[in-house]
């Protein structure tokens, strides 16, 4: 392994509970039933539009409107959150061991840069890869383009993520994946794959 592709939301940034809170705020505004945090972890999915379709009436309020409404609330409040325990130490540890750390996120690239700058971790990543809009559809194309342009062998990549979408991305790219169980999806949904409950467990794997 030469490269580690880090997911941001739920993997580096501990933001699952904030997303759950905003979801319920928006559900109340739409006169829809609210969900428990456990239910959130069981329904959250990619593309985000498919997840929204489980809880909203998208014929009443479009996904595009809901997505922008979410980001307007999420972005400023995300800056008050914490990074997951041990993640900065882990990124620095693997850099010392010769790995190239790369941020790969479904977040809109400008929002992502602002978050990384705020948390003072932008310098920890050799490359930062995000998407061109706020709809969080997929990061497959972004990753594929980067790999092709830099002539990287996917077998040299380990992805660290927190959702089944990260598994789909890894399978599409042909690289390895480790799932962190304290992100946006319930641990029970991830148990078919190699997973960790604490970031420090990566030290024994890589």
C-alpha cells in the first residue's frame, strides 16, 4: 500500500449526530415523521437523493431544494464539531511511514476546503478531492479521474470510509477498503466488511 484515501464526513469529522439533528428539523418543517438516531444510521445511504426519498415526499419538495436547505444549516454548524478521536495522529503516523494521504469526499469541493482549513488539517493531505455540487451523488468519477491522471495502481490504495458507498467506490476502483463503525451507517450494516471501531486499530492493519 502506498496511498490512503480518507473519507471526510463520518470518518475524519464526527458529524453523524449533527446530520441527524438537521434531518429532524427539516422533517418537522415538512410535516413528516421524525426519526431516532438509530433509525438514521439504518436509513442513511448514497446517493443522498435515495436516502431522502425514504423520509421526504420529493414530489412536494424537490431533492434539490432539500439538499440546499440542508447545506445552508450544515456548513456553519459543522465548524463547531470535533474530529474523530485519534484521526490526526493516525494521518501523521501513516505519513511518517511513507504513505500518501489523500482526502476523497462526496462534499462540494469549496465547502470541503473551508472545513479542512477551519480544522487546520488541510496540510495533512497531499491531494484533496471533492465534487462539483452539493448533491452528494458519488465520488467514483472523481477518484477514477485522479487515479488515471496520476497513473496509480488501485492495488496500492487503501480506502478508509464509514458507509457502504465507500465499499462501492473501492470495488469500482479495485482497491481495498476499511470501514469505520462510528460514522453515518449502523455497525450492523457494515459487518460483511473489514471494519474498525477505533481509528487507532488502523495501526495493526496497515
